[in-house]
C-alpha cells in the first residue's frame, strides 16, 4: 500500500508519462522548477538547504576533529583560519567540528520530529475529513485537545519521566505538530472529496481506503509538503530552545541547541560559543523558510501562519 | 501523601486540592507550590505581555506597509527582516542583546518588581521583551501582509473605491478590520509558542521568573512543582484562548450574530 | 440636441501579464443620453466589465492601463481629472453596482453605515467625512443613528423597497437575503445623488424571481431619481426588458449598437444574429438551439481585423482589415465589412449581406 502511495505521489510530482485515471493538479515539480528559475528567494533557500544537508551527510569527512575530543586549549577565540577556525569551547573542543556534527543531529531531530507529526497527523486528517460524522468529531476533538499541549509542556513531562535523551525533542516537537498536519489535511480533504474525480471514483465502486490513499492523498500533497518544510524550520528552532533549557538532548549530544547551552555560562567571556551555533541555526532556518515560502508560491498554498 | 490509597482516590484527592488552590508542597523547599508560582509569575507575565505588545506593534504597521507597497523596496526590506526575525531562536536574540547592551546603562541582568518603580521595571524587562517579541512580530507581520493582500483584492474594497473614498479610508476603514480577523486567531496560537520563548529568555537575562523555577525544579526532580507549573501553563493557555475568542467575537460580526439568522 | 451625459471615445484598456499584453477593450466608442438605460451585452471575457471599470478608473495599475481619446462626462474629460476630482465623481456623479452583493458589501460594517458614508462624502451634510472623524466613527463611537446621513440611508432603504429599514440598517450583510443585499447596493449607489449608475451584471447572482424585481426597481428609480444607467449583462433577455439602446461587445470590440427594438428586430452583424439565434424562444420548434461554433479568440497579441471572423459563416478576405463602424439604420451601426459600400456593390448578384435573422441558416 505504502509503495503504491509513493508511486502515485512521485508520478504526480514528476509528471511522469503515466497519467492518473482521475488525476488533477499536475506536476508539482515542474511548477517548482519554474519558480526556481526566476525567484531569488527560492534560489537562496534551496542553496542553503543543499549546503547544510551536504555538511550533515558528510560530517565525518568535513569535520577536522572528533567533536568529543577535549585535547585542545580551552576557549580559544575564532581566527577563521588555522587549526581552530571557529575557536574552541570551555572544554577545549573544536567548535567547527561540533557545529558540523551538530548539523547532522539537529537536522535529524528536526526531520524525525516532523515525520512523527506527519505520520500521525495526516492519516488522522484524512480519516476525519473523508468519513465525516462521528469519526470526524472524535478525531478533531482529540486534535483540539492536543493543541493545548505545546512542545514545551510535553518536553517537560517527557524529561521528568524519561530523563534527557535525543528522543525527547523528537517526541515533544512531533507530538505538538500532529494537530497542524491533521487540520491542514482535513481541510484539503474536505474540498477534494467534492471534486469530480473523487465522485467518479466513488461511482465506479472504488473502495474507500483506495480512494483515500490513491485519489485524495496524492492531490493533497502540496499543502502538506509546504507545511512539512515550514515545520522543519520551526522544529530546529524548538529543538534549540528545549536543549538550551536542558529539557532536550543530553548535554553531551552535540546538537546546535546543546552547543548553545554550553555557551550559556560564558556569554561575556567567550561569546563565540553561543553566537556561532546560533548564527548557523539562523542561516539554516532562514534557508528552509525561504525554500518553504517558494514552495508555497509555486503550489499556490495559502499562508496559514501555523506554528 | 496518602500513597497507600488506590490510584483513583489519590486522583480525586488531588483534583479536590487543586480546585481549592492547593497544588501541594515542594519536595525541596517545603513551600506550598501555589505560593512559589505566584511569587515568580510577575516577571514572566511582564516579559510575555510586553513581548506580545512589541510583536504586535512591529507586525501591524510593517505588515500593512508591506502589503500596500507590494514588490517595492519597503516590502523587500520588511520581508527580509521578517525572514531573519523568524529564523532566530528568541533566547539567542537575547544573547545578542546582552552582548550589545553589556556596557550601556540598560540592565542586562535580573528583574525589579513593578511596585518598585515603573522605570526600573521597564528597563529590566525591555531587552527580554524585545528578544521574545522579534520572532513573533516577524511571524505576525507575514500574516498581516498576506491577510491584507487578500482583503485588498476583495470585492468590497473595490466597492469602497467606487464610492469615492480616498485610499486611506479604503485601507483603514474598510480593509483593516477584515484583515485582522485571521491574524487574531494566529496571535492566539502564537502565544503558546511565545511562552516557551519567555522561559528560555529568562535564563539568558537571569530573571527569577516562572521559567527559572520550572527548569530548576526539573533539574531537582521536584515533582509537585513541575506538576503545578504544567497546570499553570495550561491555565494561562486556556485563559489566553478566552481572551482571543472575546477579541475575535468583537471584530467579527458574523460570529457575533451567527445564532440569530 | 443636448450633449450626451457620457461619451466614450476609442477606449482601449489592456493588461500586461506574464503571457503578454491582454487587450481587454480594443477601441470602443459609445455615448449615453440623459435619463437613458444603455445596455452593454457580451459573452464573459468580452470586455464589458473592464469597460465599466475603465469609465470609473477602477482598473488596478499595474497591470492595467486605460487609454482613450476621451471619456467625457457632462462635457468634461474624466481622463484629465486629478485623483481627488475622480473620487468626487465616483459615488457622487457616477456610481456603481456590482455583480455579487454578498462579496461586494463589507461584511464587518452595518448596511446603514455603508450607505450613510456615501451620503457623508458626497452630499452637504453637517458631518465631517475626514479621515480621523471616519476612523473615530468606525472604531470608537460607532455611527451616529441621529445623523443626517443615517436618516438619508434609512430613507433610501425605504425607497428601494427594503422592508423595515430602521431595523435593517443596523444589520450586517450576512443577515440579509441576496435580493435585499442587492437593494442595499442600489441604495448605496443612489446615496450620493449621482447622474449615472453603472450596473455590472446586477442580477446575475440572483434568483430569477428576484432578478425581475430588481430590474423593475431599477426602471422605477430611473424616473424617480432622474439617473441614466449603463447596464452590463450577458443576458439578452435582461437587455430586451430594460434598455433603450444597446451595444454588443465581442472580444473587446463593439460589434453593433442601436435602439433595442431595431437591433432585436433586425440585427445587422453576423455575431448579433448568431447570439439572437442562441436564445430559446417560446415559439421555438427547433430541436436544438443554435450554438456559435468555435470559441472566443485569445486576447493576447490579438491580430488586427474582425475578431469574429474565425467563427463567422460570412467571413471573406476583407475581414482582416481593421474594423470600421458602418451606419446601417437610424442611430444603428454595425462593425462588419459586409456593410461597406464596395462589398454591397460587389455582392448585388450573390446572396447579399445578412439582412435578417432568419436568413443565414436557410441560405446555407
């Protein structure tokens, strides 16, 4: 089933030669490449995202040292050249290596958290929107309740119960994102359900499950994709906040957030320990946001201002 | 603590206590939790409220100008600043402010209560409030912009022009209120996120507020305080939603009179 | 003869889009007399709404650009007026009624205030209509219900046939029915005491029964308020019921204009003839209505010549020449080269230029 869904979606994205029976909304990829050609915002966004992703993937190759090794002089200011271009931290660890490995972990946390929210939220919205009636009421009341639990609260509870770990921010941020995805999917399903190709599929006796995942979902992909991008940006910021507060990853796990936490006590003496990881977060999140905004323009999705 | 009672009895006892304002006592200091929270809530609410105020007062004018001057230099500048603003963690903006204002008379550490003088109070919370206000101002600004753009292409705006009203009246008398309806909803959602921001910013500026109490109690595993704090956050959240609902009803007559017709 | 109330000379409005220049209105001229109801009829996309908005200068620029030799209202060229002067005219001298009264009324203002504000801006009332007093009225004190403008609003609501106007004035658009909303739009259009009302598809969004009432209302108000009306519609039936004269638009150009009776009895332009044949008649024994083959031409980089020639059954080589309006009767013109003298001379032996609307289908 999943593989069929992926097939349908990718066909829709690439506009493959095999057109779908009742397909509509052709060719998201083509629309995006058109925007990419003339929109400066999209170009900058995509470049940043690409560079940061490459750094994350090839972290062991790029980082000059082991991010955990404490064998260097303590709190050396950045020189931008030489042995420690970005300086060292209060334990004598190379900041550049830590930032590079931080990219890997921070992106992983962000993407996993959003994946968590999507995997639960999208089916909820799909069922609620398609079945309507009491299913809709039940699922949407659940979603409304979740809305009252921001990531901060869930992280507090998770840390109190489970202690710090990389799973805490993933779970807390992901959980807080479920309602966004559920609501957006439901809204989209409600309008697609009335489209003619859905009615046509119903009239030829296609099963509900098949209609939901093969007719409706692929056509609701655009706003979900936009939400995914914007949520990833938000998730990276939230991870930073949670880890900074000490209710995220363990202090020894070098995400960008935990690097910032280590700088907390030395703002006046060693500004670079706080400033550099923050700057990297800003550039990355900026890139993802620009990218998401370009997607939004390309797919003509309304700004929801969702968190 | 009646740990020998069955769980449901414990739960009922606990609920009864809460409704009577008894959130238990701290493992650590033996103080009543409610008292501890009331003692630290003022700085947090001060920073949060001023932060929201700053966010709104940046977002409204910037968003409106950006929409009315779409694709002109003002719009580009506002858009770039907004994207930068919403790409920074608020506590990190706090850190930048600490570094920048370290050598100025504006205090970068601590808090003085409002009862000890308005000026001193304001000078202590202004930087933390800016730190939390900027990212939310940026998000709100983007919302105001897109909402305003949508409203300005509505038929009733064209009607207002056809009546011979000048552009200022078209925008502010006929457009603004309609544009604010969706913005108010989003502002409510953002308040939840803003609260998390205040907690982190308090740590940067050494403000002994709710955030510090909360983080401290997590580190000390002081469960009654953690529990009390979570309940407090939920209450703030629900309270804020009531306020938003009230404002929403005020500016949207279709809700106000919905039941009648 | 007194000069006409409105004279449009060679109006051309285009929009610059990504795909190229869309020439929405391509050189049209017409005039509207005092006290007259002048109909403009055309398919969707024929440029009739753009014509209406061009007169009011309500075209968003960019992408829209209005060009004309002149748009004379009461002898003065509107294109030479400054923005404040144009605002005086909008709502005060020429007012407009739009198609969809649901979306054309402001959802967050009472209908009374929406009418009253026009009176404040265009009539001599003792109330200030400056920016800050309007803002105060909107956001602080609310509209005064004792004021002259409010009384004028209620009076107008009564005149356009809204029941219970004192109550209704306090209501919001979503509390009214579609027909009542359109009456509010009409009251609003009358509030500044204009000489001309431009009604852009005023009944298209309404039920048929309500449509008849609203049209009836327009006819009565014309006499009561001594206004002229430019009525824009795609519905020939509406034109037939209400208009004194009409113009037929196609692809941004005027195909034919004349008195309603003349044009309906004896349409001279092949396009008008085709349109007439596509309306169902009560006496019809046709099994199928006639449809015009083909579709409206692309307005992007439109070629010169008659825009209808691709679909016209009389098309000949002369159709690529720029269009000229030929007199075909008293105050009756048709923009079709079949009516040029040379063609008529040449064609004397052959089945001649279309003369009547039963003609064409039998000839073929």
